[in-house]
């Protein structure tokens, strides 16, 4: 999945670094990161070489240094890469 260079540069630094660290985890083939007040969510899709639980554990460890004490972080497996028809991009 290719990202526009302009879109990547406009991401906040923390989200960009989260994506970089997440993609560096062996077995991650795609990732998405969302951020809203006090919360960050990371979704990944793996190769299938590792169990989903192991993949999420390794991603969580990889981004641990970015976490703030006042933030809630959620991690999950992406089920579908196809965006909903009515999805809007902010």
C-alpha cells in the first residue's frame, strides 16, 4: 500500500514515528494509526508467520518508548484493508 509523500509528511511526528517503528517489526505487512484526545490506536496486519497475539506484543514493545503516561494505547489486528464506501479522510 503506497502512501503519498505529501500525506506522510503532514502526519504529526509521533504518528509518523509510530508507523516507522511498527513497520520495522518483523511480520507486519500493513499498519494504521489513529490518534484522538488522550488515545492512540494501532492496527496491524501480519504475514501469518506469527500468531496475532505475538505480533501485537512485539508491536506494543516496539512503540513503548513513544507512550505518555496520560495516554491510552490500543492495539489490534486489521481484518480488512478495504475502506468502507462512506469513509471520509480527514
